[in-house]
C-alpha cells in the first residue's frame, strides 16, 4: 500500500522546493493536450462513441460530463483560461442554444449507433461546470442548462454535481438556487484575500462575502466546498500571504487548491497588464509555498498531491487512503475511470483510448454546429506505449505506488528493462527521500507528495525528447 500522507507529515524544506521546481505539465491527462493532433477528427470521436456503445460492459457505464461556460463580466489579469469577456448576459442564451445542438448530436449517437436494444438515456455520475465563470449565467439560464442535460442524460442518485463559483456573481439566494438545481459541490475562486493583490490582478472581492457564502453552503447541505488560491501574484509578499493563509484556515473549506502563478505574457495576453516588477522574487515565491504547506499541515489538511489538499474526512482524502483516487481533466476525483463527455467551446472529451477537443473559438464552434457537425478540432488515439505510461503516471499521482508486476502483466514487458532510464533518473529523487524504489515497486513518500508532478514527469516519453519545456509553468 502507498504511504498515506497524514497531518503530522514534515513539510519539505525551501532547499528541496527550489531544487525540484522544474517546468512541466499538470497531467490532467497523459498524453497532455498539447500533444493532440489535427489528424484526429470528428469521425474518430464518433467512432470512439460507437465502440463504447458496442463494447461489453461499457455502454451502460456512467459518464462524467464537463460543460465549459466561457463568459466572464470582467478580466482577471492572471487568467489563462479560454474565456469571453462581456457584460451582455443575453449572449449566454445563444450559447445554450448551441449546447442543445451539440447535445442532440452526441446523445443521438449514443442512442442510435449500437444495436444493443438499450433505449434509456446515458447515465451520468459526475457533472462539472467550469469556465470562464459558470455563475455568469443567471438563475433562468442555469435552470435551462440543467434541464437540457436532464433531457439528454439520466443522473445517478449519488451523482457528484459541481460548479465553479465567482463570489462576485453570487449571493446566498443564488447559492440556494444552485442547491435546488442539484449541485452538491462548489468551488470558490478566491485566489488571495489581500486587497492590494486583488487590485493588481483586477479581481476585487470581500473576505466577508466569501465567509458568508461558505457558511450558507454548509447550511444548504452542500457536500463539499473548495477554495482556489494562487501564490506568486503581483504585490503578494510572504507577510500578506501568511494573513491569507490564516484566513483560509479559519474558513476551513473541505478542500483547497493551491496553484502557482505562471507569468507567461507572451502566451496569455491578459497577463501583459500585470506589472512584472510587482511579482514576488523567486525565493519569496518558494517561501510562500513552504508557508502554505506548513499552514495546511498544522490545520489538519491532507496533501492529496498536485496542488490539492483536503480535510481527513473529505471523500478525496478517504479515496487517497483507500487507494481509490482518480484524476481527470477537472483534477482529482473519487469517481472511477469513467468516460468523459466535454460540452462547449474548448471542452475536452475522453472516450475509451481517445481524447478530443472542441474548437477554442466561439464563432467556429457555432459555425460547425450550424453545419450539423461536432466541433472537434483535434485529438489523439492513444498508442500502447501511451496507455502504459498513462497507467504509471496516474498510479503515481493518485495512489503514490506503481507495482511492477501489475504493469508487466497488463503490457507484457519487463518493467526494469523497459524503464531502466527512468529508474536511473528517479535515483536522484530517492536520494532526497521523495520516493522509495525496491524490486517490486516505486512508492511516493510522505515528503514526496509535494513533488509528485515532477516524479510523474520522469515517465513522460514526449518530455524526454522535448527541448522546449519553457512553455510549461513551474511545477511548484
């Protein structure tokens, strides 16, 4: 069994944080989305859906659904998401019209492509609304969206339904509406409580408002509340961030996502509005991460890995302890390895051994649907090597343990021979107490969970030959 993090684990030193802070992907998938190819088309996606319907035991397996809502009222300067900035909320009505077209095309395929005799709607065990700002949609529009989804899918009784919430766009009344629609998990984009930092990134929201929303969410019976934080933002200092950490620990959300700000203005145009001279120095940024790790540890949070923390009683922490944790395009999940249907502009789907992504441009997304086609712009059919390395990378990030025998039996290889180069690289991680390697397995230590992204990178074949890692952010 993997070593399970606990509340008394020793946080890593600043020296280790600096030494193993390299550029690399976040691994919501392997291979990562930047490896998708245009040769993968709508027909390949449809073929994957047909194979799912025809496969033994796959047609009735519950799905995960992701809906991308791209709209935001105002621009956050740090943001690297696919978004449309507008104050015209009626634009969401047109977007919902096109989501309905996309749903018709996809679920029509589910219901007619295979001769299984099954006439029930596809089951859904997980729903996530992301963006952009899903709460850009008003109550009527959110109700319509949920009605559309319920017309096309059948939600299981225990379905996890989560939504990303911009605290500036919601109050306790709207929160009650979300709960009435069936949402049982929310994620609040806080980033930082300090007003000077908020001004620097053009995202001003009061601490009192966030505390009020979290209290209301608990009263309304939401199963889980997550708070997003970012360190390394302009005007952030170790002292100001320490205050934010103190406030977050007092807030005591069920989960915390702690992300490092990656300043890449050449890739993300909004970041050009950030004063680079106001960004914290590298040493201060690493120091803020060390502060957060210690604060969360002292507050009783479990380090799930890959920037995520949870209270011991939260389902993520429970899944971590029992070895049942999974990871998908929305991050860590307690759901099994379900197929994922992505809806909306730029959304990514995972069906069988394939990935596919919708067009990132709203006009192109609309135009393709107007022509009766799904707006797939690129994707990937995974090779045997991709599948094998994905198994290893996901095992490291979710269970913290790779069994050589399991991989050998599944892919008919000798692990130590096939991955001799990777094991040699991992020797450096082992020497620093981040992994333990024996004749049967690779195991992430308690100390190593902070660096699990870098550990996983060792098995990324694409990165091994990639000389342009600078396009990725630092892993810490």
